[in-house]
């Protein structure tokens, strides 16, 4: 097999005119990725170096196996928070045991995603509804922001949970480090103004919209440079006890994989599964939105392989779980990235930083990283989806709110489980309360419509009932009760015509209900009829006793069934 066939299509057909865009995007994303890598490692409770390590090999792995041309993989806020919440109860943050478990978490997540990709389970990307994902991410963003306030103020806390953290902050507020709080507050204000005002100001001075937007995204790096220089020159770490990053080891990471023991696997498999699910959904959503803008498409199964390989690569290089990041991907897209070569260039540049420039971050204040995280996650709080859902579908809005509250009150893992349960509960509730409509014929046509919405023709001894849902265990009893209620309202009924055009599935419980219904109606001298049964449902029905009895009363169209009922009614009245 030629080696070229093993390369991704974009690399086999790479064009020279793509290089300038990829180089520009790779450089800009690297400048953005440096402070984010350090900040998200801190958020995950890990040494800063691990954030840099997680921004090296994963970028190469995704470039070779992923399907998006512009997705930027690396540490992200929500996954970093999930990493911390998963491991903190079992080990002390920053300890060797904690680091080993974070690496194992990345390995397990990567293996799960790779297996799912091989099994073509990409459809799981749509397993969580958008409102639930919105509620989860918004709740996580609030958790992250509150958890970072202690670094912003220079307060040492060990509390976990929103309420306990807020209470502890209030009690320890007198211990605030004034210099640290000043650095953090100034940085926070600068980043907020940069996000909301800088682009407009630059455009007003004649800067192009594209350059203005990119400058806004690079504001965190400017904050890192200025604050680091200020702390170093003024020796604020010694004079004012400003907490700094400290020593960041130089040199590329040693490649190795952890050897998990049974206890660690038992403790981490569920967090790894949840991180895989959330990371994959977030990554696919970002990749899909960017691909649409260029008329491209992504392949969910390939995304599983790409994100899975990225996590395995992160574990191999001593990193923690990663996925596609929204902010970095948008910057990568806007900076002109044409292919994943931009990510490879970023990885090479990050490698140069890791090998020789880590000493530059020694005096970087934790408060600046904290401000960077807070500003980044505030943009994740999604109120628009809640407003739209509340106006359009209150069930989705309630699912969003319950997921949000679950994350805030119960924690990250419990919150996402709450979201999954709520999503399934809403799905089951909707399908167990199907819309059913009595239909009649539109005069002069063969079309049938809801009698409550249209002027239609009906027959006094015929009930034509359209069922707009599959018939299964959760709604079979409700359907039977509905028909019983209609018969009590129309005692002259002699024919019940069920229009099954929307029925995609008839399970054993549904079949049993229809069988008993047919017998019960026959005992009352009422005839049951079916119309517009879909092929797969009819195929299964034909091999049953009910199917045998109904053979002459199954009609291709509602019109044919209606005419047959009318004809039989006339015959019986003679």
C-alpha cells in the first residue's frame, strides 16, 4: 500500500496557495493558545506545563484523523472543569497521583471515542438536545467563574460547591491580597472592555473588521505579557505575596502511557464517558457551524476518531482531556486557516515555546489567568436559547433550567446526568401523549384534515382517527382510552378507521392493544379498519393473527378506507 494513501485527503492534495493562510492562522492561534493552555491547566487543578503538553501532539492527531478543516483542538474550559471535579475527591490537586489520574482520564476518554468511531456511533452527537447542552455549559460557566474569584482576590480556599464557595469568599474577604486583587481586577476590566469595545474602536480608527476582531481575541496575550513584566520588575511576588505560576519545566514531554489499576478504572470510567460525550458534542457543534460557512461538511464518525486520537495523544505526552474549542476555532477560521496544517503549525510553535521559552511565564500572576478564564467562560452563558425555548417550547426551557440548576447545585457530572435524564423524560412524555385527531374529508377532494381546524365532511357512524406517533408501550393504553372516549361520545358509531400514516413502529404492547381493541369492537358490532400503514409496519403486522383478520380492512389511503366504511354503512342500513 503506498504511503500516500494513508495520508488524509487534504494533505495529499495540499495546494501552495493555502500555505499563507495556514501560516497566519497557526501563528495567531498559538499566541492565543499559550495563555489558554496555562489557564485551563490551572482550572483542571494541574501544573501549568500540562496545559502546554496538551497543546502539542493532540493537534497533530486531530489533523491526521479529523474531518474539519478549521477546528482547533486543545484544552477547553468545560472539559477542564469536568477533569477537576472528577479527580478532586480522590486526590490532592497538583499531586503526582492527581496528575496520573488526569492523564488516565484522557486515555480512557480517547479510547472510548476511538471505539465509538470504529463502531460508527457518530449519531450520538445528537443524543443531547441543544437546550440541555446549553444549560450544562451555562451552569459550568457559572461554576468556573465563581471558582476563579479566589485566585482573582488572592484568597486561599478549599471549599467546593457554589454555595459553600460563596460563603467562604464572604467570610475570608478581609484576607484579600490588595495587590493581587488590583492586578486581577484591572486585567478583568481590560479583557471585558477588549471584548466589548476594542473591535469597534479599532474599526473606527480605520482598521479592517477582520483585523479588529483578531486583535480582540489576542488581548489575553497582551495582558499576560504586561502583567508578567510588571510582576518581574517590581518583584511583587516577594514584596506583595502575589501568587505566580513559578517554574515551568522546559523541554518536550517524555512519551509514555499510564498503567491503570482496577480501582482507578472503576473510579474514572463514568467521568471519562461523560467527558467524551460532552467534548464530542461541543466539538462537533463548533466544527459543523464553521463548515457550513464554507460549504464544507464534517463526518461525525471521523470526528470521533479525531477527538479520540487527540485525547490518546494528550495522554501519551502527559496531558489531560482535550476537545475542539469554540473561541480558538473561530479565530483559526477568521485568520484564514484553509486546512488542519494551521493546527500543525501551531503545534510546532508550541513545541518551540515548551523547549525554550517556558521561563518567560515564571512571573505570570495566577490572577491574570483567573481573569482570562472568567472572561472566556462568561461568553458561554447562553440566555438567548432560554428565551427562545421559553417562547417556543416550555418543555425544552424547563429541561435547560433543570440541567443548569443540576450543575450548580449537584455538580458537573450529576448535572450532565440530570440533563440526559431530563432529555429522555421529555422524549418519553411527548411520545406517550401523542397528538390524535379526528379527521374528515375536505369537500370535493380526497384529502383528510382535522375536524377542529377545517371545514370537512364526516359520517355519523364512522370515526376516522389519525394517530401522529408510533404506537408502543408508553402510549398504547392512552390510545385505547381515547377510542373508548370517542365511542361514548358517538354511540351510533359502527366503524373505527385508524389512520396510521405517522406510525413508524408498532411494538408488542401496541400490537396486543390493537388485537384486544379489535376483539372488543367486534363484540360491540363495530368494525375496525386501518389506513396508510407504512411498509415496514405492515410487513411485521402481516405475520400476526391480527394482520390475518384485518387483511380485507387495510387500505392504501384514508380516502379508500372512508369510502369502504361509507359503503358498508349503506349496506347495513338497507
